[in-house]
C-alpha cells in the first residue's frame, strides 16, 4: 500500500482508483451473468467463454501498449458480439423488453422449465401421429423443450385447453370436422396448452412440395429455438420434424420416437449454465466446507506419515 504525504494514511486518489476498478469488474461480472441467464444452455457456454477471452486479451494488449494487436482484437470482439446477437436474437429481444419494462429482478430468478416425460407423453404423441399419418390427416404440433414460448412469437395464441396429452385428444383436434384443425397444437410439458395456434410462416424459399404447415413449422423454429414442430402432411401423410428452421423428412413413426426420446433425454440431463443466486450460494458453501475439511485433515495425515 503506497504511503500518503504524511506517511500514515493511504493516498485518497489511490483508494478511489481501487474502488473504481472494483466497481468496473463487478459490473462486467454482473453483465456476463445476465448474458448467461439469457442463453441458459451448456451448448453455448464455449461461445460465451470465447468472447470473454477475446475481451480480456484486448484489454491486456491495450494495457501492454500493443497497438496493432489491440486494434485487431477489439474488432474481433465487436464482430463476435454482433454474431452472437444475431444467433440469439430472440433471447436478446426478450432481455431488452424485460429491461424496458423494469423487470430486471426476474432475470436473476431461477426458472422451472417443464420438460415432457419421455415414458408417457412421447408415446401418446407418436401413436397419434402414426394414426394421423395412416389416415392422411394434416397435423401440426409444437413441443416446448427448454422453456415456455412467448405468445408474441406466434401470430394468434389460439384457444387455451390445458388438457392432459392423449392420443385420442390429438386425433380429435385435427379432424377436419372440428374448428381447431387448421391451427397448431401447443404441447407444454405433459399437457396440451392450446389448440388452433396460428404460426408465422418461414421467409425462406422452400420446395413446392412443402405446404403451409411445413412453412409454419420452419417459421416458428427459426424464430424460437426452444421448441420442436411435428408435421403430418395432408396430401401424402408423410411425417416431418422441424428444429431451428430445418426439416427432417420423411420420417417413420419409430424414427420420430427415437428422435424425440434423444432430444428430450438430453434436455433433461442438461445443466443450467447460470443457475439462480441461491444455488450459486449453496455451491460456494459446500465447496468451502470441502476445502476446510481437507485443510483440517492435513496435520493428522502428515503426522501419521512422520510416525
């Protein structure tokens, strides 16, 4: 600690500099934590780490006076930030909306995400899709994966049902004699949340063989990443699965079941990248206890070796 002019108290300017640096580091950590909360998936953790490494390297090169390297790294940081904003545009849009409404506290709350049960829900869905495909009845089903879909991401929210998922219910909804057969069914967890949902169409140029249901499945999965769409063609009875704007077709009912089980088993095993503040505190507490217990064991173990 550098002494002051009197030799007994630290320089006020030095203390102010330390305080400003501490606030700066704390704000950067808070911003990073909020970004991790927005993304919330382990598969994107390496992208965030890469951006943080680039930012630290740019700051270090600037501090060391490496002008050219600092210039290149700063441009890379800006380009990477823009690329991530494009990739996660729906998440960042929702983040900006929450900040604009003053809902910053909700960003730090741990969310409970409903995950479909592979043993019962997927079997009911696959059985219904198989029957619809054999009878050439068109169908469109949305399955949430890692969280609820915002109503603003769809064109029309549809009719709220909140009914248990069953093969008979899904088959009944998509019968041409019902009023809800033209829209999509939203499956949330183990329940049918809504029916008659109108989805935005994809703006990509698609094959002429693909109808409106396929374009709607591509459109919603392009806009929202945390969902899957099952499509049954009314003309051919073929089964398709849409994810992230891409169609996997044609599929058999057994192949569809295999893909869904693989998808939701990974969703169940996925750990949250940025858990709530309480869970972080619990982890730090348990890790501290572990370190203390190891330190307390050291004298006894060393004394035994000496003996």
